[in-house]
C-alpha cells in the first residue's frame, strides 16, 4: 500500500505567492458551485491568471474556456482540479502531457496513484485542500 500523500508547505507557499497561470478544471458559470469563487479569489486576491476548463469549454468570468488542457495555448503553471476523484486521473495525465508545473487537487479530491504519477513526472502536487483555506496560513 502506498504512503499517504503529505502536502509540502513550501510548495503551497510558492504556488500561492508566485504569480502564475492557473487552468481551473471544472470552472463553470454555476454560482452554486465553489469553483467560481475560488477562481475569483485566485485572480483578484492573488493576481493569478485564470484559464477556465470544463466539459463544455464555456467562457467563464469573461475568459475563453477550453474543453481540455491540450487546447490551451501557452504554458500552464498550475492545474487546479474541481472534479470528482474518480475522474482526476485523466486530468493529471493531461497535465503531465502538456508540461504543467503543478497539480492542485481541491478539498475532497484524492487520487494517490495520480498524485504519484504527477510527482514522478516532476510536477509539484497539492492534494485534498483549497488555496483559500491554505492562504491564511502563509
């Protein structure tokens, strides 16, 4: 059995304090979902560039949306996942394929095998927490 993933506070600090481009997977215009408020926090409070990614590829927050990571032009610093744990492995594989710098699995999103693949590919990994929860601890 694999050891449980432990988040590195230095990685969290670096991701939340270094300006970057965040692909937010599962970002929609549905105000009842948590992803829009977290994306707004990342953009407005932390100065991150947000790239919406969803099954529909709809524009969100006035930004062009994409259906998958491969469609996004340019580099991706962090892939922030608001998807079901059973579906996150595919997103992690996409993040590895496009050369993303890090993967952030939101609160309740846990996939130890996917996290291990990401780390083995050289990505920083944060799992089962939220930037808005972590930021006050910096």
